[in-house]
C-alpha cells in the first residue's frame, strides 16, 4: 500500500515537473518572438541571453552590440532587440526620437536603469533620474 502511494506521488511529481518545464519553455519561446509578433525587425536572439551573449562572453562591449544592432537594419526607423529576456526598442528615426524625448516625455519617465543616489551620488543626474523627480527636473 505504501509502495503504491509512493509510486503515485512520484508519477504526480513527474507530471508536475514536465508541466512546469513545458510552461517555462513556452514562455521563453513566446518572449523571444515579442518583436516578431509586433512586426518590428530584430536580429535573431538566443533564449535567455537575447542579443547579449557576446557581452557575457566578453567578446564585445555593450556599445559594440548596440552598434551592430543599429547597423543591421539601416532603413528601419525602429529596431527591436533583447537585453537577455527583456525586449528593448532602438529608435533610429530622428523624428521619433524627438517625439519620444520632447512631445511624449510624460509617458517615458523611466529609462530602464537601476539608480540608487545614496550608494552612488554620481547617478543623481537628469539622464539617470526616474519618475516624479525626473519630471520636476525635466
């Protein structure tokens, strides 16, 4: 009787583990197709690493990776890329940059950087600020 219960528990655990694994694989796959679903061109990205594997392997700097992404589609106004699992948008068109930074600045208050002015006082600048503090200085 106990042996049968252990076997049932093992089967239930196996089914649960397979379900969680399948969900994780599906989530990673869907996340890696974010820009494709939106119709925005992007370089092929690796699951988990996105377009940042050369940075992790120390073969390129972040700036070189962004430059490669920028140069990949010279005729596109916007290019999608992945910073690990996070989809990011690179805007190439000057009119769109002006629209985002000037006309629609109220919608884009956070720049994606983690800032702690207490640990690093040099981060207390306009390009690193977020939220209401950024709005006030802007």
